[in-house]
C-alpha cells in the first residue's frame, strides 16, 4: 500500500511550486504582457506589428507565441516522459527544463527594441514557456510516488499554496522596483525578468536536493527512444480507453482547461488593452488574485473531501462561465464611457477563488483516477499533453477571434467565446460523474 513520504520530502516537492510559479505570475500574467504590449505599441506607433513578413495585432502575436511554445512542448512530452519512466531519470529531465526556463526568463532582461529585434523577445519568451511546461510534467508525476491517495488533494493544494505565496513575494519585489524607479518602469520590468530567472533556478535547488531518485520500470527498452516513446503513448492511451471515468474526466478537463488557462494567460492583456488600466493597478490586481487563490485551493480541497472531486469541479466550471459573462459586460461598461476599475477588481477576486482550486483539484483527481503504475511520468505526460493542447487551442482561438473582429469588439468577443469551452467541459464532467455512480452501484 502506498504511503506518504516524509514531511521533508513533501515540503521539498512543494518548493518547486514556490520556485517556478514566479514565471507564471510575473512573466505570463503581469509584468511581461504589460511590457510587451507597451514597447511594441511605442515602437510601431500602433497595436499592429510586423513579424515574419506579416502584420499582427500585438496582443494576438503574444497569444500565438504562447500557442506555438505549448505545441512544441506537448509534442515533446510523450518521448521525454517515457524515457524518464523506463530509465528512472525524471529528476534530471526536470532539472534540464527548469534551467532552460530560468535562462529564458533571465534573457528577457535584454529585450528592448532599441537593443534587439522583436524576434529575440519572442524566442526567449517561448523558451521560458517550454522550460516551465516541460519541468512541470516531471514535477506532477512525482505526486503519486510521494503521496498516498487519501493525502493527494491536501499535498497537491500545498504545492499550489507554496506557489502563490512565493510568486506574490517576487511580484511585490518587482512592484517595489517600479515604485523606486519612477520614469524607468520599463527598466524595472527588465530587472524583474532577471530576478525571476535567478529565483526559479535558486529555490529549485531545494527540490532537487530533497526529492528521491525515481526508479525505472522493470520493462526492457528498445534501442530507439522514438520507438520506445510512441510505444508508451500507445500503452497509456489503451489503458485510458478502458477506464470509462478517467476517459470522460480527461475530455472534460481538455475543454475546461481551454477556458481556464486562456483566462489566466490573457487577463492582464484584457485589463491593460481593453480596460486601459495602468500598470500599478494591474500588478496589485494580480497580487489580490494570488492571495485569494491560496484560500481557494485550500477551501476546494476541503470541500472535495465532503462532496466529491467531480461534483466540486462541475460547480467551479459553472462559476467560470459566470466570470466570462461578467468580463464581457465589464468591457461593455468601458466602451460606453463608464469606469470598469472596481468591476475588474471584483472579477479578479472571483478568478482567484477558483483559479488555484481548479488546477489543484484537477491534478489530484487525475492522480486518484489513474491506475496503480510505475509509469507515472508517462501517465502525467498524457495529462499534461491534454492540458497543453488545450492551451494551444484556447490561446490561438483567443488571438484569432480578436484579429478577425478587431473592428467589431475584438478581445471582448474572444472572452465571450470561452463560454463554449467551459460548457463542453461541464457536459463531459456530468458524463464522468454518471458513469462513476453506475460503476459504484454495480460494485
């Protein structure tokens, strides 16, 4: 029977959330999207920028860059994780991607259009995303190795809570730099990008020191890693198709992740470009979201123990639909000459309540539903592949809808379209719950 690892190991595992979450908050949520939109608009005198022989809406180019980065890492996942499982070196792969992401973040310090071309910033922004996403599949795959099933919700929530606290602290340091450097906010942001890389690299050493080495599976491996990788994909896929509840949950997860991840990645662009809120207010809003998310992750873990994981996820997905509707009407207020500031703060609190909870609960639900296996990295590769393809589709859809309707609503229409993804996710969660109850009744 699986037993939970020592407190030292558990806290060491959770510290990687502390280390890497600064990327997610500072680079993709607050400082970098604001910085990217500001310097491209300033350089080209408009929101339209030239890149690779084509004109793009600057915020759509940001969306597309993330989509491509996540597509690259999604296609790499199956091969990398099968190697990690069969050879027992998942910690080395996790370390490699961690360092890749930290280098990408640090290099953004040099991203200034007077110094380097636009492609420089896009490349290192994508490199940071690949490093972050690549390291997480190995990090997540440690959860079933170090936690007993009854402790997974609690330990998963601890990881996210560590991440929110760490990222808020780093965010506040960046915010202090901006306040101490009036008139040089751009350079303060560049320093913050460098800080993120150092923070990520430094605190990750605690995790790498405390996590045990993973054990390889007992299966023989082929000489060709490509053959072995795709054999692992086929094996996991076959197992998932024979597990009706897990199969339905993953379909629901795929669709609602399109909405959740896109909201999280595009929220700052929405506030900066569409609502025209200044950088200080947006950064403070992000801090509010992170602090509320700590309570959300903890509260949702407690609620799931009483009500059930899938039931709680269903309620949360419905709440996300209300958030999208609220965001659309907040944009309407701005278009009609009103002040959307406090409405945006209300949306931020709402997002914070469900943001951490849905991520933490999705991860632990998958851990509970997956079969007992030593190939945890391969199974979490399948999970992360699902999430990353969802991000690719979600961000690409968000960007292209903004471009196609830029004269008739633009980003406002992109926000409203996310409701479709949440609705489809909700339907599949209902299907998973019904199937789960039927199977329990038979047993």
